[in-house]
C-alpha cells in the first residue's frame, strides 16, 4: 500500500483516512508533523492506488495490515469515506487505536439517497477526467501546485467501478453492531450545513456509544479539514494530548 509520511516516528502517531478522490483531504493538517508522526495511506482505488478497484473488505484488510505494521497503537482520523472506513475498523479492531476523530461519516442510507449519491459522484468523476477542470477543483480545494499535478494524474486513473463500490460500500449502523461496546475515546464531527443523513449519523454515534462525544459545527459543510483547518487542528492537538 502506498502511503505518505510526515514527521518523525518517535512521536505520537496519527493515521489519516482521506475522503473519496482527495488524497490530500488533510493537506492543511500536515503542519501537525512538528508534534506528531502523520501517515496518509492511499486507500485502494484512489491516489497512487487508483490502478486497483475499491472494495470495502479488501480495503479494510489492507488498512488493518498497514496499521499493524506501524507496530504500536495509533490515533485515527477519517473524513467522509475515510470516516466510514474508520468506524468499521474501530469496531472490528479496537485494539489498534488510542483515540479517534470521525468527521462527516454517512452511515444512515436509503436506496434513494444511494442512487442520488451515485449519480452525483459519477458526474463529478467524469468532470475530473478533464485535466483543466480537475486542476481547478484542486485549486478550489486548496491544493498547492505540485499536489494539483498529482491530483490530476490520480483522478485520471480512478475507475467507475471504484466509484460505484465507494457509494455502495455497505457500511451502515447495521453492519457495525459492535460499536456500542467500543471502549475508546472518540469525537464524531459534522458541519451543520451538511446533508441531514450525515448529521444524523454523527449524532447516532454519540447516542450509541457513551465514549463518543459529538460536535456539530455551525458554519461548516462537507469541508471541515481544509476550510476550518485552524479550529480543526486545535481540536486534534487538544484531543490527542
């Protein structure tokens, strides 16, 4: 599994699970490498792993192996798709983690919403196959020049099968029945301007598990790591320390 590392390994470890498409979802959190060792694995189907097809169980197995190879407990932070994968791994492999921050997971899904999401994401993916549009999207998401070049190439390699499997990933509350018993300090976070299913998912996590605190940020939408970076970075530091 391809990954990026920022910071020295003798520091506390944070593993970031990026969102769909955007390997550098947490680009504005990389400055935390002065205090932590940051790992960003490229999830199967995306980034430098885009030659593969995303499959939920295979991706989870690869991520578990990756974390096990670090050789110690890690702090886990996931966003969007990465947040869904984070919830699944926390429930199934609690022993690998110290703490977790779950940002904008989508765990309450209807067939209608899944179809709508698939159509929307398919349209977005096709637009990202256009290099000029993809570069502009990278620019609007705050990626610096070199990361935008990578982003354009990576998105050109993302396959439609990955997109479909990403949307229909089968990660819901019914597929993670052990979450209520997890003895792990967690924060579940969403923006008040996100779709209601994401907000409800975050609130449900807090209702199910007493160790999971919930925050709904007033002015945020599906953009907390890059747009609210200062506040988010402070939250990470305070929570882990």
